[in-house]
């Protein structure tokens, strides 16, 4: 029997929140959904936070994810923007906590690095790599890159937790070689 796991990825924001839902069957990832929650139409900041909570709760109820992977706020020069982003992230996390879902937080640099191999990659490069990796049709790609940023958090978490090398702990190369005799040629 093939084991299924579902990861909800969130790119928090108070103007646009991006999300992606990733299904893993066995060890194969597949896109279930991605989208954005457009919040700039709401003048009231607290109403925006409520809408984030409601949307994340709705996604959890619809897709029944096992885990939440969320992008951590980055440290910028604008303290007010950082505070608002942290609140949006906290509200999304509260929705997951309310459903007893484990939360995994990843720095933007870590997410970009895991998807593209470059921590300074552009949003367009991340979207392009995700499209190729998950075989997403052009018509499924959204113009708002916040959607692929949310999906990238889910894929990053998949990479972090499905890496067969990371499942084993090694004290060094010698220990790795000793524990993996069939994988390493000795000269």
C-alpha cells in the first residue's frame, strides 16, 4: 500500500497570501492546488488577518494536509512591514495549530536554495523550477508569484523530509562509507 502525505505551503502576506498544496504518494510529489488570497481589497487590517485565518482553515478542511510548511519572515529594514508579515504568519500558524497540524518554518533563502540551488534566485526562477519539477502545465501557472512561493515552501519541506541521506545520521565521511558499503567504491 502506497503511503500518502499532504503538505500545505504558505507564503504569508497581508496584501497577497500565496499557498500551494503538495501530495506525496510514496515518494512522488504532485501538485494538488495553488493559489492566492488577494487581501488588498480590504481596508481594515484586522479583517485581512481574519480572512487569512479563514482561508487557511478552509484549505486545511478541504485538503486535509498532514503538515504546514511556511515561509519565515525575513529581516528587512522596514520594521512595520516585518511586523505585519509576522502577524500574517502567526494567524496562518494559529489556523494550523487549531487543527493540531505540525508546523515547519523555512527561511526564504533556504526555500530558494532547495528549489533552485541558489539562495538568491528570483521568484521567476523558483516558479520555473517548480513548473518543470512538478510538470505543471502553462495554463495552471498563476501570474502572481506568491502562489509559487507558497508551493515552494511545501516542496522545500518535501525535500527536507524525503532525503534518504538525511534520514540517517553520520559522524563524518568515514562513518557514511562504513554504513553504506554498496553505495561507495573503495579504491
